[in-house]
């Protein structure tokens, strides 16, 4: 059977969620594997959320925020960046491949970019196969 | 209280129901824990759809509602109102976005995904708590940035209602690009004649405080309560003493290219850009003033009878408080130099549209004579459309004014040089506005040659006697299907309108965003083109996208109306979804304090806990993400709710 990965997406309300909305309004097509959770800011994404997603069966986690310098809350995206950097290190030790956690920037006008990121990430995780955490 | 959840799935006509099996999603929802009722309906946002929810709230005693429909950015306010009208707190709603994020973007798997999104929303809504929206007073003053026609129009609309306007312009005078134009299409009104009365009204209006030669330094605060720092650049001329006699400009020995005349004439180092400037007080251009460069001269000072020259003046930063902000920062003219095949900068007689405007203008460098650099009257002129617009190498968009101003140029040439041959090289003629098509027809009857084709090259390499000493425009006439070489004396490039060079910096200062073309992004492209994603900040004119004067004026008035409606209400509701710290759980580690970008968290020494100032908190939740004790709840987005949502999407 074909492996259809499950990807949890955390999108900031102001840029990336709006960008994903624009992808919809523009009827751009991308794989249905991503399931979006709206947060006010990418800085809201507690590393716990990412771990919880992996523990609950996600094969990938995508965090999208405003481009650096464009954060609606000034610098929440930088905080997300710092947390993700540390979190990746930890995930590596758990045997989770780096590519399963992706942080990217999508502005409210970049519907095509969002669709592209989801496509790319879905393909990548299909290559990696289902997540199996080293025990 | 036990959660009693109602789930409502919208068909949105065929927008959702066309690809998602709404019946299956409804049945699925019906089986979820705490769900009392699940229904689907054609248009949930319609009156009958809303009534459906209201009835259920009343009859079934629902205390939580999930609406699976479009983006919450679209209809969340609608459904929140429904809850409120049914006597339920508006924050007890959660939306599942099954349209923008599902039915519109996927070819398969849409029903499964819709189930997952509904499941997540049901799991999350259980954690929602009633919140009270807070109201704060709305400052009745307005800041308008940019003194072109958009800023002028908006300023007058608001000031006429006797509310204070701070109008900030970075040039020495208001007027913008419009004051540089000669005639305006399609009516051929003289641009200055229709604009200067408005400019002088701004200059003398008791409710307008005008800051020219000034820029915005910093913006803080939020809707209704912005604090703005304005840098008044040193003018080196005392505005109170100057009488505007102009003797300083006469006596100043230093000449500089005039920006107002698009570089075709010169101005002095102390100057007012044009005679009708508002305010009619010159500035000293420090970069080019002999005194500032070499330490001697001061000719202006010697001749100024009013004693208005003050070389010791310094920049001054003024702070104002406003409720709303309107950005009307305009556009830049595309520089055609990179399109080397058109020879701008290489051949003297290739002009940009703005240069040509100044050539036609009776107050311009040639007194309104259309003449070449060597003083001859051109006997033939080619006008090349879409230079920098509709071109994937530069700007993909149409600049919306070039077809029409190009037609206007034809008319002006015909008027001033009746015998001249005029060629319009166009891709498509776009004459969409009121009176535009009629104007096109009129010009066709004035003996203008229309050639449909994008110009490949402008060259001086003659291949026949007829072409000697001329500029040869090479193009393909796509209607006749042949290549043409047209020798002319003068070439005018219909240059694009593009975003201001510092658009990114300005967007950051005001916390707004740009669209892909680089112009400011509107809140909704159709229904809210004058608002931005940042509450209380509006946009008007070409900073939002290229447009002509009537459209600019309409948008500026609309933006002013939006500001006025907020002002007349006098108060504004601000986000209730702030962060709150549980004193019992807070360990007093202070991790959250430096993380808050708004300085909303402080430490209470007595209790040894952190505390959030809700008036400053904007609800980003960054603190909640970092709190090692889990003591901070980002309301509406509490950790437990999001964890439940994560489980929900992974069914």
C-alpha cells in the first residue's frame, strides 16, 4: 500500500495561515497530507507540541511563520527558530530524521510558496517512510 | 459544566460539498464525544444557516459550537455574532477550515481531511473559556503618511469633520507625483490647476498639522492608541520667520538637478521644489550647500531680510498620539536604464514618461515647448508602452495608467506640433475607465499611428538615408505580421509605476506586509482594499497598487471614512485572548519576562511571581510556549487545547 504521511502544520495567524488561505482562494493544488493548526504566532509553538505530534502518529511537523523581520509580534519567529534549532538536536538523539521537522517562512501573499513547501515536504517524508522512534 | 457541542458543516454551495462528502463528515461528527448535534447546510453563513445554530443553542442547550466552513479569517466574526445573539459567549466557537485548506486545494482525500479537522476542532473547543472583550478609548487624531493626492484627500476628509490630522511628507512640499503632471487623462484638466486648491486648503486647515521635510521614525501601540515619533529634518530655515519671498533661491550660487523637473532643469541648493509649494518655505539641501560642504558662502543668510536662515537648526523628533494611521506613500517611477535595448541614458532623445510630462508643462524646463535636447522641434515621436510593466523580467503587473497617459501624450504633441508623426507601440490598449474608450477613439481620429507590437530595440544605426540622424524603433507589427523600422526624432518610454524603494522598511515600521508585487497588501483584495492586516492602519493610493487619480481619490476617501467611523464610535474592542499567569504554578523563574516583545510581563516581588499586564499583551503566546512550569495560559490557544487538537488532526 502507498504510504501517505501525516504532517501536522503549525501556521501563524498573520502570515502563513493567510498564505495557506491564499493558496485556497487561488485554487492551487497540493497534497492533503498536511493538517493545519492555527496559532497566533510561530513563537507560540511549544516544543512540546512537536513532540506530542510525533508521539501521536505524525510523520512530519511543519512550522510556518512570517519572514524574518515581518513578525506581527516583532520577533516571535526568531524565537521559533531558536527553539527549532535546539529541538532538532534533541529529535536527532531520539532517532527522528532532521527533515521531519521543518521550519519555513510564508508570507500572506505567498500561497504558491506554501503549496510548494507542502508538496516538497510530503515527497521528502514519503521517501523517509513512516516515523519509527528508536526505543 | 459538561460540554454540549454543536457541529455545523457548510456546503458553501459546491465549493465544499462539491469535493467533500458533507453527509459523511456530519455522521462522523455525530459520533464524537460531547457532540449533541451535527448538521450540514447549503450556506451556513446565510440567515437560515445562522438561525439553525441559534435554534439549537436555545433548544438543545449547546454551550460550544464548531463551524466547519471557510477560513476563520473570513467568517469567524459572523459566527461569533451568532453565538452572541444566542446568548453564548462569542469565544466558545471554533472553526474548522475545510474550504481554503481542504476542498479548494486537494484533488483527493478531502473528506478524510475534513473529518480530521472537524475532530480537532471538537477536541479543542472543549477547552474554550468565555472571555470578555475589552474596550479602550479611541484617540480621535489621525496620522497620514504621504502628501500626494491620496494623503491630501484623506487629510481633508477627516479634517473637515473637525478631527485633528497629522500629515507627514518627506519632501519639502506636499503635492506628490500629481503636481508634476501636466494634463490629466481623459478630461485633460490641468493637473496643477485641480490640485493646488486642495494643497492650499491643507496648508491653511485649522485641523491639519502639516509636517513636511519629515519622516516617521517609530510607531508603537495599537489600534486607537498609537504613539508615533516624527523626525522633522532640519530645514535650516525658520518657518515662522520666512516670508517666502524667494530671494535666497535667487542668490544661492549652487545649482543641482531638479527632482521636480525629473532632472531636466536645475534648482538651487536652497529651494522650494516648485512655485506653488505648500508650505512656501524653502529648505537647504545640506548635501549640496556650499556652506555645509566648504564652510563658506552663506549668501542666502546675507540676503534674507526676515533673518529666517538658521544654519544651526537641528533635526527635531516630535511625538504624537493617534488612533488611526493612513499610509499614502505612493509609488516610484520605474528606471528604464536596465532595459539597455531602449537606449535610455545612451540616446539623449529617449525620455521617460515623467520627463515628458515636465517637457509638456508650461511651468516646466522648456516653458511647455516639446523640444529635443538640441532645441529642435521633433517631427516624429514614438511612444513605447509597457516599459517595465507586463514584463516578466521587471514587473508582471499592468501599471494601469500608461495606455491612457500615452494617449494623452499623443494629444499634447498633436496640439503643440500639429505636423508631427506620432507612433504608439502597444501590446494591448487597455482603456477601461470612465471616458477612456471615448478618448482612445478621439485620438484614433487625430491621426495617430497605432502599431501593435512590443519594441525590440531603439537604435541609431541607420541602414538607409531616411534613417540617418534618427532614432530607429524596431518592432514586429503583430497585426500585419511584419517587422518594422520606424525612424523618429524622439522616443518616449511609458514607464511603469513601481513600489517605493524603501517599501520594505516602511512596511516594517508599521507592521504591515507587502503583496508579491511589492505594493502594500490589503486586508481583502475585493472587500477591504483600504485596510491592512494591522487593525487601525489603512492604505490609500498607489502604495496599494498602481491606479489613476480618480481611483486614488476614491480609495483615500474610503480610508478616511474607515478612520472616521472608528473615531465617531470613540472606543474600540481589543483582543481578549491574552496570556494569563497562574500564580499557583508560577515558580518565579522570570523566563517569560525578556521574551515578551511588548514588555507586558513584570515580576511581582511580594508574591515572587510574574504577572501579565493585559492592556499591553497582544496574545502572541510566546511566553506560554517557554514557561517551564506550564503556568501561562495563552487564552483561546491554551496548551491543553492545542494538544487535544494535535491528537484530533491525527485520527
